[in-house]
């Protein structure tokens, strides 16, 4: 560390060591995020830093370690728990290891994602977290060129490091639940087009389940531009006005499902007597809605935790699994029920 005080009044590493009653080496290990320091000594150092107002010289640390102690993440949006919850868990773990998170939003656009990754690389990030396995063709070229540790999340990838789940299998299970209740007319509401790898896999799973019953998903019943509750609400109005309105609606996340449920209520449809609506991810509020939501539970925090562990291990030359699969679980609540009697 090069944070010595030279009569300038600036708090030094020695000052922190004297006040906390430990060596400067111990102070340095604490500030560098080492987990080998006893809890009592760590607390003493942290208390001394707070009392003295000690601030780490990040520039000096970067020069000494050749690391910026920053990790970047680019996510499609921060508007839902889908990405905010794993990011919170991700940030907590890298923060405990002494890293700072630099965050960017791609708005589901590969071009924007590439630009944001380039900016993060310019800032000298040590590691990077991405969402999905479908990116701009030049993105991986840039990451490999700069030799940056990178992990993809939410999708599975047999060739690159990833933390994801079986989107296709999860969607198939969700559709099979509704098929088992007698439904034959389905609609799907998602926020991104089928070119999105997660959505593409989910649609494959849904269609596979329908095919087992000799059914198909009409193009008119696939809404792929709903990002907000109001988008889903308006989409349901259009679906209900169609010649063959659906009796079951599968939503890409719980936020969209909430919007769909609002629209159904405004049309005086009873949930689930007249229409069944299901979501995905199991947001915190899903079980507390007027009609508790049937949804596919994904351990979102675990995605962030595993992604953080992968990058931290990689940066410290420790073993790290290339692929980690997160489990999913169908949570059946009150928003799904048997097909309406008149449709049987």
C-alpha cells in the first residue's frame, strides 16, 4: 500500500494500525478483502477507518496490483426483480471481496450491450457478468482480446462459463400444468421477441407441451412486445376481443401476469373460473396478490451468487465450474384452475 502519511495531515495506514492495535500488514489484508483475518481484528480495523475517516487510495492500489478492483455487469433492464434481485446478491459478494460493481443497462439491444461492454472495458474492469448467451458477434471477440473473466447468466451454454436454468423444460412444465387442467386455447405474453435466447427456449418448451395434446400456439396469440404491466393489460384486451380468446395466458414474468390479471378483472372475468393466468420467476409479491399467482419459481439470488463466485475464483486462479444449473420449481396458487365449464 502507498497510503503513508507524510506530514500532510492525510490519514495513513500506520494511523489506522496504531488506533486498531494491529500491524499495518493486517490492516492491508482487511482493506484488500482477505478472509483470513480474525473477525475481532477486522472489526477493529473497520472501526478505526471509520473513526479516522481513512479512504483507500484506489489509484495506488490499481498500479500496485494491476487490477482496477471493479467488476462490470450489463443487464437488459432494472425495471423488474428478474435482474435487480440477482444483481443485489452479486454486488454483495463482490463487495465483500473488495470489488466495486460498475453497472450498465442494454435495454435488450445487442448493439447497446456491445457499446456498454466496450465502455466498461475502457474503465479497466477485471471481470464481467452478462445475461443470456446471444450477443453481438463482436462481443466475445472483444472480451477474449482483453482477457477478461466473463460469466453469462440466465442461460445455459456448453462452450462458455454460465449460470442458468433449463428455460425450455421450465416452460414445458408450466404449460403441462395448464393442459392438465383442460385448457386448449393459449396465449403467451413476453417482453422481447423470439430472437432472445431465453424467450426462444421458453416458446420451444411451451409449443412442445402443446404438441403433445395436438395443439398449436397461433401467431396472433403470441405477444412479444409487452414490457410493463400496462403493456400486458392492453395485450389482454386485444386477446379477449379475438374470435377465439384464450382461456389460459402464460406471461414472461410476474409483472406482466399482474397486468394481465388487471385486464381480466376489468372485463369482469373471474380468475381462475373464467380465465387462468400464470407468471414466471415468483416475485416477492406474487403470493400476496388478490389472486395468488401460479408461477415458475427461479432462485434469482442464487444466479447472482454463483456468478460472483465464478468471477472471484477465476480472478484468484481458483477452480470454478464452467456451467452451473439453477433449479426451477412450479408453484401452483390460485390464479390457475380448470378450463371454464362452457369450454369443455
